C-alpha cells in the first residue's frame, strides 16, 4: 500500500525536508515492483537526494536516524506526518 511520511526541519533561516516513500514502480510491460525510499532536499545541496532500500525496515531506520541526527545537529522539527493536501 503506498504511503508517504514527511518531516520538515528548520535551522535559523534554512529549511529542509526528509520523506519516507513507499509505493510501486511501474515500468512499461512489467509487473509493478514495490519501492521504499528516503528522499531529502537541503537547499544548500542543490538537487534532492533519493535512496532506495531493499526492505521497508531499512528505509524506516534510515529515515528515523536522519531525523535524530538532524535534531542533534541543531535542526528543529516543524512538521512530521503525512503530507498535507491543498
């Protein structure tokens, strides 16, 4: 079942976000493949970063670890949960 979790962090006048994405990769002529990935966008780094994981558990651990590490480095969590619509 596709799900997405989003965490928005802020430090001084910068913001960044981390996302945990679960869904299906659809390729033409192939069966859907499950995908679990962590995505990060930090404006200081330019392009967003995406890493796929072999298991959902690995992705969740990476996502949670990234949040913990960011907070330890002085970032504050502004929002954590499902993406808001609208």
